C-alpha cells in the first residue's frame, strides 16, 4: 500500500512539475525573441497635429460597447513608412472625449 500511495504522490507532483519546468525553460527564449515588446509609443500630439503634418487616414474603426458604455473611434494614419494610431474614447452620455495617439516604432531588443 505504501508503494501505491507514493506512486500517486509522484504522479500528482509530476502533473505540475513537468509543465512548470517546460515553461521555465521556454520563458528566457521568448524574452530574447522580442515577443511582447512594445512596438507603439504614446505621443503628446493630437489627431489634428498629425493631419497638419501630412499624415493620411488609411483606416478607421468605430466601436460601440454597450456593456462598458463607451464609444471608440480609432484612426490609423500613414506618412511614407511611418504609422500612427489615434484613439478617441467617449463615455456614453458625456460630451468630452479622451484622446491619445501612439506611433509605431521598432521594438527594443
């Protein structure tokens, strides 16, 4: 009986130990690969600033989230090889919008 109970403990331990060890070995490789690195930097410029600088709107998305009570306008703009995303958030029932823009950058290594 002792051998069987020890065998059960070993199996339970191995169920979490093997995935843990595999993840421990994989995380450093994923960190070096650049996955998850931020490729967008927030800017202090507005949508109007970018339009005045000659950026053209190449994409637009409108989302209304009833559950979150928010309306989202997202503009994707391009000038040569530079990309910018500007987002306007408006809480339903409010007049003010919250805006921010971010520029696409080369990820840091």
